[in-house]
């Protein structure tokens, strides 16, 4: 069955261009040109991906993203924004967007992001012994891979999709050092020069949520000049 994509974009020429290239990937595509119509379609159909413009008439992309993240079924979201402000991108990621692209963008890059998200989504939906019953305990953190939840001392920590993916990946490989390029390829599904800041911003927010003192992290350590590694306090109490 062909995967189905919803494009919510008020620029009709851009929406049609995206539709054409997405159909070239053998994807079914629905279009909506305002926030209200887009949300109505997103509620009526279980899409494999929603490509969502941040600035929309009627209802903006932030509100649509926030609404979709209240649903039990997870729908990947790729957010489009014409704003250059880092704050706008961070806000979109904080409320649950899986990735973002800033306008103007190249169609080639956008299609690469789409394929990466779909690959990761398909991988997540494939049952495996590792992710069906896996519960990781490290220090005072409890990570449930199947439910995609994190608890610290009995309190739930709210993480975005990418923050959880990063934490789970690190917790599964304690002590291993990852470069930013490796994390981009593994967690985001693509690697491009100049996007290392995406990793940095996610790591900073993840530390702020899981660390007692983010300036002196206990779990996610910086390996200067290389990247990051996960420290299991139960195994490396002196690190």
C-alpha cells in the first residue's frame, strides 16, 4: 500500500510543486491550503507524514502540531518555516515536529528529509525483540522504548521525538563516542555539512530536561573536539 502524505501549505504553487515531487516517490498526496482544512484532513486520515507550514491562515502550524501530538497514534511531522529565527524552529521541535526545513529550500534536500523520516517511521513500526519489551535503567532514569517514555525518580520527563531517539540511542551504547555527523545520520537519517548545530541544540535541550545540573552533566558528556558519549553512572561512578 502506498504511503500517504498530507501537505498543509498556503502557497498553492509550492504545494503543487511538492505534490509533483512526492508523487515521483510513489507517494499518495493530499493538499490543504489553510490550517483549519489541514487539521480536518489530519484528523480524518492516518497519514504517514504531514508536511506542515508554520505560518498558515486560519490556524497556524504550531497549533496543528500541538493538536496532532495529543493523539494516541504518532504521525511524523516535517515543518516548513520562512522565518530565520532560531526561536521559531526550537518551538516547532519542542512541541513535537520531527524535523524542519527553512524556506527557501532545495527540493532535493526536502525529498531527502521526507525519505529519511519515512525510513525511520517504518523502522519504528517493525516489531523486534529489542524494542518490544526493552526497559533501560541507568542512574535515576528509566527509559521505556516501547512506550517511548522517560521517568526520573518516578516523575515523567516530556521529551520530543528526536530528544527521545537521542537518549535511547545513547543509553543503548554507553561509553561509545559519536560525532555530530554520525548522530545526524543515525537519528535524523541524513548527513549534511552545516547541520551540526541541529545536534547541538537538541543535546542542549535534552540535557536541560534529564540532568540535575546541565552545566555539569552526569549522563551525556561532551568529548571535546569529537562529539558526545553517554555515561552510565551505575557503571562509571567516577567519570
